[in-house]
């Protein structure tokens, strides 16, 4: 299970979630994501892996993230976890 560290909207593209660590999954391939919500429900969605460029003062890094197709930011409550497969 992947820990979601940030949930955000990319204008014109949809909802993205960044995770802790790296998965080794392919980039720009359609994947299946399952969002496990704190209430026990599970949302399944198509997804693709991306990298988000992050900046904090002088430091710059990339976070692995997943773009969740047809999912609203409100569908991924704080405390959710993620499972992604090919």
C-alpha cells in the first residue's frame, strides 16, 4: 500500500496524488489505481504515473505521482492510501 502525501488538481487534467517513495511502475502507461479511503470504501480508477517537480527554497526534487482519471479531489480524503497495478 502506498502512502499518499499530497492531493492536488492539475488544471485541465484531473486529480493527482503524490506518494512516498518510488514504485518502479512504467510512466505514461494506463494503470489501475485503487484508493483505499479511511472509511473502508475503495475507489477504482484508471491512472497514469507522472513526476511532479517540487521546489522548497533552494532545494528542487521530483515526487512520483499518479494522475487519477475522472476522479475529483474530494473523492480522495486525507488519510487515504493507494494501490496501483499494471
